[in-house]
C-alpha cells in the first residue's frame, strides 16, 4: 500500500495555474482530496455539493493546506435537475472556461428512493444528474481547447448493467447492489460516448475506479451488506482468473484520489480517452456490458430524453 502514489504526488511537477477544475461531491472523501491536490498544482477549484457548511469547511481546509489556493463553492443537489441547472448557471458565472470537470459525487447501496424528477436514487444521483450537468457545461469545456471529463465509476459496475427498458426500477423488484452496479456502469458508458462525441471539441473523457477507499460512501451498509460485498469481490476475482477471499483492502482518501487526479492531469492520457482507469493506469478490467459502444450510444440518447422531460 505504501508504494501507491498519493494524489499530491501525482500533481508533483504539474502546473495548473490559470486552469479551472470543477469537482462534484467535493465536500468529503475522494472529491475533497482531489480538490486539495488540484489546488496544490495551482488550479482554481470549484467545489460543488449539497451541504453548504461542509463546502465552506472544505474550502477553508484547502486554503489552510495550500496557501494562496483559489477556491469557489457552488450548491449542487444532483437529486433535482432544477438544482443541477442552477448550479451550471452559477459555475458559468464563476468561470467561462473549464479545464477539468470531475463528476465525483455519488451514493451507494441506498434503500429504494426516487429523485425529485422520478429517477431511481442511485442512477439519478450518480448518472442522470451528472449527465445533465455535463451537457450544460460542454461550451465551457470546449472553450478550454483540451478539457478533461473525469467520471467516477467503480469496480462495482460488474454488479449490474443498466436496463435501458427500465432504468428507474419501475417494473422490477429493487436490488440495491444491482442498482449501484447499473449506476456505475452508466458512468463508464457516459465516458465512452462522451469521448466519442466530444473529442473533436477538444474534450476527452475518462472513467475511474479509485480502489476501495475509507470514506463515508459506506454509510448505508450493514454488516450483512459487507459480507455480501466480500462474496461479490471473491466471485468477481475468480471470474478474472484471480484468487481472492473477498477481503476489502481499504486505502485512505489521499491515496484513493490518485487515479482520478491522474486522469485530470496526466500527459500520458492526452490522446487516449474513453478508457477505464485504475491504479493510475489504463485498465482492461471492464465488464463487457460497460464497454459496448452501441449500449453507450443508446444510454446517451435515453439520458438526453429523460433529462429533457
Ligand atoms: N470509496 C470507495 O471505496 C469508492 C469505490 C469505488 C467508487 N467510488 C466512487 O467515488 C465517488 C466518491 O465517493 P467517496 O468514496 O468520496 O464518498 P463520500 O465520502 O460519501 O463522498 C460523496 C460525495 O458526494 C456528495 N453527494 C452525495 N449525494 C449528492 C447529491 N445528491 N448532490 C450533490 N452531492 C452529493 C456527498 O455530499 P453529501 O455529504 O451532501 O452527501 C459527498 O461530498 C463516488 O462516485 C463513488 O461511487 C468510491
């Protein structure tokens, strides 16, 4: 674990002065650490999340850690498209050019619920809210002439595919594991299709698995959920020809945030988008359902339609 790079080590020698990086879910965990690292490299970090007090505290922490850091905060609740649209307007007022949009906010294994717009809570928060935010910020990303869209997914995408006929669990019994997997599959498919559609505008997109990181994400998990997750990890490892007892090897956020920060800054990735990243490298550990270009295109069209309603 000690050989893993930290997010701060990833930005060592990188100069982001004059760049603006927008990070959702920046008030805790991986988003907070990513914001500190990007600020340390000189970027103006725009921190977006729904809890204004937590955002203010995060901005103060970053300025204490990185003297002279430039921070802005934006209220964003991904469970309401009206809030997403208001946040996009505020972000545009803060910065006319966005060099990095990091779609990091997320929820995991929530009990069944719906967003304000009727989406199932996990795919609504993790995918549809971010899809709409990204769509609204494309002109600002294009203005950077070399922007990156970094989308947090998870190895948990293997737990479920997006059912394009029933993305919001209207006709099936809800399964919180499969629903999280579907939302994280949607994140990868979003990166695949965004990269295809937007690369001519100078925007490249990346999906990231950060590893298993000690954050607040597990707040909805019971001990039996942890057992079930360990079984899934063991079965998934076996499917890839690896042996595992399903032990969850947690890292701390300062290391867990390394790959998403690498996605945002690494020169190695400048001409290689639409890929899935893990351990600061391109990874092939993507389930077939999450790398299907046709599926990605169909999800994009469905997302446009559902977010427009
Ligand atoms: N930790 C891991 O092991 C792991 C593994 C694989 C993938 N990931 C992915 O990494 C990303 C970051 O997770 P994390 O581990 O850093 O979790 P975290 O500490 O729980 O942070 C999640 C962030 O998302 C925000 N958020 C949640 N719902 C939101 C909403 N409706 N609108 C706006 N912001 C919202 C949270 O703010 P509130 O405080 O307001 O809820 C928080 O700032 C997620 O996309 C997750 O799926 C994490």
